[in-house]
C-alpha cells in the first residue's frame, strides 16, 4: 500500500488551495531544487558528491550470503561490508548481526543508555513537505511559545529530572528566527546541562551564534538522500533545496558545534539506500572533522494530524533492526538515537543491541508539557508534528532501562 | 628487592606524595554501580576515575554518590578537545570538591579517542603550577613523556591499545622504553582486556594498571575484578623478584662458552 500524502485542509482559502494543487500536480510550478535561495551559504565540499556516487552504485540485490559472512567476520567493517549488511542477503543473519552489534555497543558504550526529551517551541512552517504534520497547508493549531511560556515548559521538564533537551521548531525563519531560537537556548542553559537543536538548516555564522547561546549539538534529518524523490516530496519553501540541507551538519561543525546527528526518514524512499547514505554521510564528515561527535537517528514515517494513512511502507521492525545493526557494525563509535516514534517493546529491545540514546516524557506538540506531565487540562497547546508510539515518562523509562540491567544516564556532558 | 623479604604492605604506589597499596585503578569508561562496587570490594581499587562530565549531574544517579569513603577520586577531563578546555574542566572539578588529583584526557578524535600529546603537555604544565596532581593519559612517546615530566606530571599514563578495545599491550615496546627511561610511575591506561595482559604489563615494570571495559563487559563482574587483582599482584611480584632469564638459543649455558679461558 502506498502512502496517500495529499490532504486538503478545510480552512484553506481558494487561492491557497489552488496553489497547493498546482504544486502537487505540476512540477513546473515548483522552484528549482538545485538553486540556492537568497542568503543561503554555499560551502566548498565534495561530501555530497561522494555520498551520491556511492549510494547510486549501491545495488542491494548484488550481495550474497558470502559477502554477509565476510562482513560479519571483518575486523572492522568496510564500506562494502556495510552495504552487504544492509542488503536483503543479510536478512537471514539478523540474529548474528544483533549479537555482533550488541558486543560492539558494549565495547564502546558499556551498559549506558542516555535519556533526553524534545521540546517543540514553535510549529509554524513555511515548507510544504507532504508527509509532515507541520506542513504549511496542514490544518493544525499553530503556536509559537513566548519566552515565559518557554521557561514554564522548561521548568516542568527539568522538574521531572531531565538534564538534556532537544529544542525543535517548525521550519519558519519568519516565525522562529535565529534570535528567538538563541534566546530559547539561553533559557535552556538555566535548566539543562546539554542542549541540542533540531531546527531549519542555517548558515555557519548562525550556528556559531547558537553555539554561543548554549547549543552544542545539531540534528538535521535529510529525510531522503534520493534527490529526485526529495524533490517530489518537498514542494515548497527553503527545504526544497536538497543541497543546502545536506551541507547543514558541515556548516554546524564549521560554526563550532561539538556534534551533529544524521538521519533519513525511513519509508520515504528506498530505505536501504537511504540508510546507506545516512551512515556514509556521517562517516565522511567524521573523517573530515575527526573531533566531531556523530550520531544517527532512524525515524520511520508516522501518521500525522489529518492524515492517518501515512505509515512506514516497506520498513518493518525487522528491517529497521537490520539497519541499526548495520549502523553499529559500520560505525561502532557513533551514537544511535531511537525516538518515541517506535514502540516501548522495540525500544526496550534495541537498547540492548545498538541504540545508545532514547527519548522519554515526549510531546511533539507545543506548550503542553504541564498537561502531559500532570494531567492538567490544556486547550491552548499547538498541535503535534506526528503521533508518538512510546509515551513513557522519564521515571518509567528510567525504571524500565534499569530493570533491563542497563544504566540510564541523564548527563554526560560538560560545557567547556 | 632481591635478598630482602617481600612485604606487600611496604610496597606502595606513590603518586603526588600520596601512598596507595593497590595497583589497580578503575577507569571511567563504562559505568555502573555494580562495577564500582566490584572494583573496590573485589579488585581492591583505591583510586576510581570519574568523568567529570558525567559526575556533573543534578540528579541522584551522579556517580560521585556511589564512590565509597576512603577511595581517592580521580576526575578526568574527558570531553576536552584542547589544553584550555582540559584546564577549565580540572578547575571545575576542584570547585566541585573532587580534590587535587586530575587525569588529563584530551582527544581530538571521536572515533579512536586517541590522546593529543602536545595539548596534554600544555595542560599538564598549567595545572601542575596550580597545585594539581596531574596524571596525563598519553600516547607512549618518549619525547612527550619527558616533556610531561618537565611539565610537572605526577605520573605518566601510556595507552596499551585503543581505549575500550581490550586488545592488550599493542604498544608494549614503547611502554618498555618509558619504564626504562622515565622516573615517574608508569600507569598503563586503556586497552587492557584480560588479567593476563595486566599481569604482563606489571611484569615489565609498570607501576599500576588502569582498566574499565575489561571488567565492565565481563560476564561476571565481581569474578573478573578479583582476577585482575590477582593478576596485577602476581605481575608485581614477578617484576620485583626479577624474572628468570629467557633463553633464546639452545640449552642453558651451564658450561660457559668462555670456560676455556685460563687467566
């Protein structure tokens, strides 16, 4: 079953609806995805060319059982080994891959599992990404927290014991400008030890400013590395420019960020190729910036408000597990985050194999932590980006991880 | 020591003027309460490394809360990418009441976590002047080790193999050079994966062993902690007793080759 992405909101004006339909039905109406928009910084880097070249030459069906066995036996996995581990030929070896991945995770991370929570501070968005709940044509309640609302949210989260926060916005420079995000970071410094950002891609000097404000880690989801598919899914806005998004992690490192996270949204295109490109992108940047901490995420598509037909078509739990094991074997030192998009059962299992970080006490809505944490009614919150699957609180997550014999860690960071 | 009765209570490890009976130091990489307990109770550790970045937590799971009294805290500067950052972390650790001991770890490589000797020397110099007892983690290079001595280090901590790799004494010959040439205690840090490797390092004349992953990832943590204790003690005794000669060619020369000489 294919995803049905296009949904017309009842609130849209006639002209908006007309534009929406034109964007959906007539590719000629969309901006040139290769053309940088005004103000977008261009950096000199060959990383994207290398990633695209390797991804294009990756034929998952060309690998055999022999290749997989060799990959599992290798002292350290080569790029070819990694491809073999992602291939269908590796599917019967899932248990062996999990055992190898588990041992590598233990070697590099011990029995620790890091915990964090996301904080969405605004859900305004200028882009039309057809699968996303925040997309500019989706009929949802929009909200942008002011500083006092933001601080209230932070204090509620901090009171739960959380020490690491990931600040997120929708992708609207107009509604969530850099200064606004910078102020959010400064406020977060009062409550948290570790601040990450998942915002629209910005220029390196802007990353440097946000770093000064207290953020040290930048996550950017490429969504899909398949440029043609990307162009078909991101119909309007800054996000249409694949290359500017691809270069975001490198600009963040140039701006002084300590670490960067990479991800494709699995289910949008060929998941094996997207998984390959994600980790290879991370691999190349770590080689270019050896000091950088790198991590990988592995989100699968989830239903959104007004569209419950969206699902991670073709990416089942076994395939996700295969991808995560392959990530671990290829990049034993990389952090791997598994979000609340996945079920409690999956997350409980995967932290014993490959994942090193999970979210807890999650809301993907705006300004609703108090109601979610205390049960207090809140009709003023902004709507959610997607439906989560695992709604465990920090306390419950902490207990569950401890019961598995693992050590939950709330902070592993010092601001220097 | 030969010819003299061996008295373990007199055989102290001295770092920065402080005496320790145990020659096992728990590293900070993998952390669990069970591991700390095993290290102290079963391996006899008197020094426990604490990554300040992890100790610097608000909540109850701070590793500091689980360090028994009487054990010396060795805060490390993990997370530092240069000398200035390491110095800042060391000062913060002192402010937090972690004492004057500090283990310098400076890494500009997130994959192998190899130490940057040059920046480590700079940080050592600054911190030693400020009265810290500086224990620098380093790549076993003789020139760097000499510079660390000049900079005021309290010991030198060469890596045996990449951190967390459990691969043992990959740098054995270079560590031997440090043992032979450096007058400060040499503490092997990183890469020791088995008690036999710890024993071998001690036999060579290393003064102490720092380990973490080998015990943390063992099937039975307490049993492995005991095994390390015994291996380190055995290696120490072997070193002090003077290892028997290794005969490379033929039988032992009970008939000396020079026996024919008549004057």
